[in-house]
DNA sequence: TGAAATGTTGGGGCG
DNA sequence: ACGCCCCAACATTTC
C-alpha cells in the first residue's frame, strides 16, 4: 500500500476528483499548500481570498466527515512537499493539473525536484472538459475563433463521465502538523466582506445545490433570461468552477440528464445554450495555454502600439467606485464591490465604457476585476477583457461600442437592477432611471435625488468619446 | 453578445 | 381624388 500526498490546489471537492479517486485505495494524506507568491503577478485578489478561505474550511469539514483530515502548510510549495514527504514517508504526490503559465512552470519544476528525490509525481485532468492541447484544427494548430472550436468540441463529444462519490477515507496521523486556516490570513482585516455572506456559500455541497437549483429554476429560460441582470437566470457557478468545487464534467452530466428528463425542444435549446457557455470557458483556457503572453499583451499584434491612456486615467477611479453618473455602470460596479460578482451583461457594458469610451488599458479593468471578483480566473479574465477591448481572440469588433443608456433601457427597462444597487436612485421612476440627469430641478426634488450632490452627473460624454474611440481603433486596423 | 446614420415605406393630414 | 409633406416604423449600411 502506497503512501500518497493528495495535493489540493484549485480542485476543492471530493466528488469527481481524479487525483483523490486514484489515491483512495491507498494510505492518502490530503494537503493544501498556501504559496500565493508563486502565482505572481496574478496571485489571488482580496475577494478570491475570501472565497478560498471558506472553500478550504468546507473542504476540511468534508474530509473530516469521511474520517480524514486536511493538512495545511504555507511557504514554498516544493520545500513544503519535501518536508511532508520526509515527515510522513510518502512516496507519491498526486494532484490535478493547472493550466496558467505561472503554475505550469512551478509544477514542472516540482515534478523534476520530486523525481530527484525518487518521489513519484502524477497529475490528473480535472478542471476542464478537454485538455488545452487536445482540441486542434485540422492543421494541428490552436483555435483562435470560438465557433469552429465549439464545433470540434461537439464532434469530440462533451465528456460527462463522472467518478462515483467516496464514502470513507483513511485517517491521518495526528503527528502531522497543520497550519490553522486562520493563519493563512485570507480574510480581510477591514470587514468589507459583510455582504458577501448574504450572496455566497462557498464549498462543494453548495456548488451542487446551486447547480440543481439552476437546472430546476432557470435552465428553461436561460437563453433569454441570462441577459437581464435584475432577474438573472445565470448559473452563478463561476467561482465554484474556478476553485474546483464542481467539475465541468459534473455540469455536463447534470445538464444531459435534464435534457433527457425534460425532452421538450425548449429544454434542449436552453441546455445547449448553457453548454455553449461552459465551452466558452474551455476556449479561454485553450487560448491562455497556447498564448501565455496574453496575460500581459493583446493576442492581436495590431494593438502593440495602441494609444491606451494607461497612465493615471482620469476616469479610472470614478469607474472603479461606481461614480460615473451612468446608472447601469454604477450599479454594476457597486454590485461588484458589495457582492464580489457582476452580472455578465453588465460586465460587458462596464468593460466597453472603460476600454472604449474612457480609453483605459484593458489591464486596468482586468486588475480591478481581479481584486474584486470572487470568480477571478486568469484565463477568463484575460480573455474577456481582451475580448471587450477588441484586441483578443474572436474579439468584439472595434466598432462595437455599447451605449450604457440604450443597454440599460433594453436590459433593465424598469430599473429594478439599478435601484437594487444604487439606493440614491430608489425613488426615481423608470422614465428617468437610465438618465437621471435629464430630470428638471423640481423632479430631482420630487424623487429625492439632487444630481451632482446625491448622485453624480455623467463624467464623460458618450457621443464624442465614442467618435474618438472609433478614430483610434480605425487607425490600428 | 451594437449603435448611429442613412434609406425606404406607408399611412394620415391637408391644401 | 390627388399630390405633397411629415414622420413613425422598419430595413440597410456604415463605423
């Protein structure tokens, strides 16, 4: 019987966890090593750390239920592994693969170090449906356009085979020390996270519950409903996926089941639409794996010398704080700040305003999202910011500039989402909610919001900033 | 997973 | 009844 260290990273689940499953017949010791600096410059942001703390707590509790124990260490991963090997006499390390540039580099170094110490290192595929190198064009090159990537994935067949759950695990000797979770200092010192508890319950159990609820309540209206931030029929599983509380295979499995059970063409259509979004996630990992430089530079080389106003953009702070004077923008930024997420439709609107109208470098937006989103994921964040800025793979065409007023009227017609996140506007009727500065002084008094005092006037003019953006983009073509 | 400008059509008011 | 204008509504083109 081998003694195996099962090294948890971003696979914080017990079900359908290949590394854990492969080790379960042996003497296994579940470990987590906290070494955020190894992911620099994209080490987890503040909101992600909040999630990570609670997700680790949940994992530790689940392991305990099965008779095991999570050993937490901190500091250099290689050193921590070697020390654990020395302490426990383990001969093997199992883990599930990560695909971003910093961890690929670290893990391959660790693989060599362990080999030098005669320790077996084995990695498994757990967080994607397809390995990034597995999906290829006919000429064996990576895809850069989504639709053909999607077609190929469908031809390959989205995998939905999942491993059965585990009922019992071997106990872990109390001789092995573990750092206390609190000592990782993942939670904020200033209690800005109070509202987070109303919005999220990190951990595997709740990820599964969320998936069931989504399928039951939202799937049949997904294609239409996902565009409306007030009602939102999105799955809200992105953070769970990022931390591996749920596997994409489990999602495909559950969706296929629903498809067969439902059988109506409506369920089929919406199920396919949702799976398409899951495959978008695959696509962003595919792109990051094959083009790791995109964490710094646009994929599209034409943007090498794009005149971004990247130094001290005068609008950036107002954008971050949700004080641009455009309600749909400010509501989104407020939702982000208060809850650690933002509805997908609104992410596109705020991203368009920042990169196009405000001419901010996409990295400025990427950095802010990185620190504030609970679902911050390097592949997704990088891809999506380059997408909206028009400089990435299969990107939004340069002329696609969202008008925050029009978008607001279309997708939050009654202003329900806006009022939820901007209490200053809660008495403003639908007629003015998308552009409150158009109210007369009397109306501002009537609806109890004085523009310029209780809520800002727009800080940027849409028409001219749009025209300026078009000129800049036209030149770079 | 746009928006704005420009073009076309058709109904109604009106001389 | 007819032509003309206006303009909303829709369609197409352009960025």
